[in-house]
């Protein structure tokens, strides 16, 4: 490089003329570090090309992507670790410069030329490439700007290479003071070894801007700071001042006073509700509040020594500091057969919350102690188990504190939780085991590993060594193992190829669980079959019972009808029996009537009332006289008809049926009142001819007793007179008055005896017809017969 000043003008940020696209050069091509930036914009067709402006306020808004101060510190550590710088040591310290509290980052890396320093202070430039297995962490070209502006308002960068020294200023205070409309970065360079630079108007302007708006007020102070890097040979120093203060107080966000060997962050959130709903401890996890603890786990396999406030950070190879370590394999289909090893073990940390999944990306910690599987449950399952995986197949966010929550991330976390559950089940006996025994004491790691301060290689120490026994500076020659006690000897192989073939332990518990589930399922199937049989039998019994109930309900619904039919059958049988008895009685009465009529023909009737009564009683029989039969057949159409009685329940009973008669039977309604019936039926009775009137046409010729008996038989008795005479005769009898009449002869006595016998027979007949009714004595049978005689069908011509 020439001895003249290179890049001493005030560079506008993101000038389109200064941007060098990534695709313009391959990653493996050698870059021309001698190329100078153009001093003035180039003409294009007679016109200036338009440059891109970035507002100074963007420096602050861009820094807000870091919600946690230590994530901004990690961005600056990553820049020193990346292969383009390749620093082996990094010093982080707090300094007071000209009355300002400053946070400094000094590395012994390759340093920066002015052109590269300008790209570092710009946005979007990232030309980092992998060197061997060393993968760069930076990807977006935004880490230094967002990280430094998160920690403070101003940052000045000193860088030294073998032949050039450079200074650049990125300051919000400077841009606000000059009221800049776009971001401007003053840069100065000095050639080595004579520390000369070409004095121009632009270099004077840049020097004035840096001295007037930074903590270094003269060029001598700037060169003195650059000379402090001379003992490193090459390297870079970043000084951040006007540090961020808490919003609620005037105190600095970072605590430099609580621990003189540490930098603490007391404002860290105590609870992370996005991970687990578990009981909260009095303080946050230690890595959240202690920068020393955070730096110790920042890299999966640390390759850089970090000195924090004068004391070396004891970095941990977290995957090799676990006890009961086992390896499982994650093989997603979308990785085309690539296997991702996941190491599980119990933590040896003293802090209660230091367990969960440790997810790294290109050796850099992204998610720390992420709770998965059993650990999300509000119990002791999975407590103390740490899983370590390098998830290079996932996409980290811009602040490198989380992964993009896409389908790949969700699938991996679910699978990692399942594998952590398997490990817990194998080591602690399933979901019913308690973790109290494992959390009450601190377990020792399976092997103790130490890092050489000279070659930075990791060596496994024999059994018996403890971490507390190791000195602050440990070298390979201190290793008791003679095979690995020299720095030129490579590190021990980690058997990663063996781990990629499959899990290093047999998941017997899972197999037992599967067998047990199968046994349970088979037992459940048997129980289900037994229950199905029982249910089928019960269903059959229920069906039979239902049929019985239905039949019973049907029978109960038919029972009134059946009982009614049975009652009707019984009534019909009783009526048949009664009809048979009436037939027999009628025949007997007919025979008795014929005998009485024969006797009446031979004697003369003295008492016309008795004769009429006898005629009415004996009318049911058939006259032995041919003349009487002929007259009876003419006067009474229904003399030989059967008598039907209508009872109170509405049924009609045939009392004395005549099997030879097929005409319509008259019905005697016993439910009607005799007097009312006689009154109502009288108008409807047909008019009797003069020949049928027994009063108007008395008998004049009595040539023989048979003719008179026939005439008397045909006469209708005067019921009122009969009733009146019978009452008078009873009254006379009770009073003992002798009624007028002829002297009783032997024939009269015989007639009375026969009449009494006939009354008795009629009384027995009526009692047989209705035994429940009180018919009175045989002597009162005339009144009963008279009442019955009044219930005559009015349709008959003779009123019979």
C-alpha cells in the first residue's frame, strides 16, 4: 500500500458508488486491498447518479432489535470470533476515558484496512467465508451497528494491521450536532511504520470531526490509543461511550459496581412466560444476569479465550460437562438423510434452572435452557436433564436470540421433547419417578475437559480431577495423559461418526412401555369382548323382558274386554238357564191354567172381580176351548207372544219365549213408571171397536158355562175396579167387617185353594226371575201382577 493517506474523506454511508456487491467476486478470490474509494461521485451521462440516504435515527431504531443487553455484547464477540478476524483472545473491560464511562472490546485478530473498516461501519456488507470447519456467525452485515448502538450512543473503532492504522467514528451525538440528513462516518488512516499521512482538506475535516465529537480530543490521543495495539501486532479495539441508561432512573443499564470481575445486567426479566409455567425462583437464571456466565456457554466448542475485566472466563464445553451422557439422533426427511446428533445428560450446574435444550447454530448459542417434553409440565419430571444440539438447519433471527418459528422448528422441538422423555424414562424409570433425589445434590460430569491457554485445544483429563483443582491458566503439558500432553498433538476424536448411526443407549423402557401397552390393549380387548358378550346377553334378556312387558301390556289392555266378554258369557249362560227355567215354568203354568180354565167352565163365577183377575192371570195359557182359542187369536195378536222385559241397565230379557213365534216381540219396560206409562201410552193406543168393549157389550146368552168362560176370558179386566175392590176387601178384612156376598160353597172353597196354589207358584216364579228383589208374600202377588200388567206394549191393539 502506498505511503499516502487512503480514505481520509468523510464517507457517506451506503453510497451507491461505494457499494461492492457480493456477487461481483467469488468467496475464494483474493480481494484487492489496494483499491481506493473514489473521492468524488462519477458522472453518468452528464448527470450525477443518485445516492441512497439513511436517516441518523435509523441507528437507534435498528438497535432496538436487541431486547437484552447481553445479546448486543454477543454481536461484538461474534465479530472477533468469525474467521475473517480469527481472534484467539478477546478482552472486555470497563474504562474511564476523559470522564466518560466506556465499554471496550479488544481482540488480537487480523485487523481492518480502511476499506474494510468503511464496510464494517456501513449496512448490509458481509463478505465472511468459512475457513475449514470454522463457520462464520455473521450473516446480515448488521451486527456491529445494532450491537454497539444498543449499548451506547457512540462508538469509535481503532484497528491495526502490519502496514496501516485506521480510526472510524459511528456517533449519534456527532450526527445530531451537525444536523446531518444522512449517516456520515469520519475515517482516518496512518501508514506504518512511520505513522505518516497525507494532509489534505478532507483529512483535516475528518480529524476535526473526530476530535471535536469524540472522547479523544487530539491526534496525539488517537495515535496513543493505536500504539497500545502495537504489542498485539494486529487487532481491533472498539470503545463504546455514552452508555445506555435505564429509563426509570439515571443509572447505567449495565452494572459495573456489584462485581469488579463481572458485568451484570440486573434489569433482566425474571420470568419467561413463553417457555414454561413453573414456580418462579427469586432471581433470574444466572446466564441472564452475569456476562461471565453467559460467555462461558456462548459457544458449543469454544475456540477463543475471553478475558472479562482482567479475569479469564472459564468456558464450558456444555456437551462434555454432563453426567450420564447419551446421544440420540434426529433424522428428518427433509434433510436428505443427514442425521443430527442430540446429546442428553444431567447438568452439573449449581443453578436450579440450568436445564433444558441448548440450541446452537454454527457453534453459537441461540436458545439456552429451552424447556421441552416433560419439562413443560408443572411437576418434577425432566428436571435436571440438558439436551445439546447444533441446529444449523434452522434459521436464526436477526438478533441471534431465537429461531424462526416455522414448520421445521416446530417439528424439531417436538421430536427433541419426545427424545428427552425417552432419556428420562430410561434413566429415572418413567413418568412416575421423582426428580427430588437428582436435584438435591450436584452431580459430577462423566469426564473433565480442560482447554489449553496456548493452543486452545481441549484435553480430556483422567478420572480423579475436579474443576476446582485446575489453575486459571492450563496448558497441554499439564495433562497426565502422555498421548495428549503436547500442543502439536490433535484433539481426541469425539466418535461423532459412531453417534450418527443411532442412539448410544437402548431404549428398553420404551420397548417395555410398548409391550405393556400391547398387553394392556390385549387385556382391554378381552375385557371389551367379555363386556360385549355380557351386553349381548343383557340385551337379549331385555328384549325378552320387553316382549313380556309388551304382551302383558297388551293382555292388560285386552283384559277389560276379555272380562267384559266373560261377564257377558256368564250373563248369557245365566239367561239361558233362566230362560230354560222360565220355559219349564211357563209350561207348568200353561198346564195349570188349562186345568183352572177347565174348572172355571164347569162352575159359575160368583165374584166378577175374581173372575176377571183369574182371566188376566191365566191369559198366558192356551184355552182348551176351541171357541176361546179362536176369539183370543182374533182379539189379541200377541196372546201367545213371548214377554220381554227391559231392565234398568238397558238390556232386554226374554222371559217366556215362544219357539213357534218369529214375529217381533213386544218389550215390557220395567224401568218406567206404571202410572206415567199408562198416561203417556193411552193416547197412542188404538181405538177399540164396540165389539171389543167388555162393558158396553155384556154377554146375553148363557147357553153353556164354556161359552161364558170364553167370554170372560176375552174381556179386559177393569184394573182400577180390581184395585179398588182388593183394597176394600183388605180394609174390611182388617176391620173384621163381613162383606156382602153369597154363601161360600164347596166349589168356591176349591177355587180359593186353587187360587192360593196358583199365587204361590207365581210368587216362586218371580222369585226365581229376580231373587234379589223383595216380591212380598204370595197373598200380595195380585198387586205385583197388576203393576206388571200395566207395562204392556202400547202398539198392541188390545193394550196387552
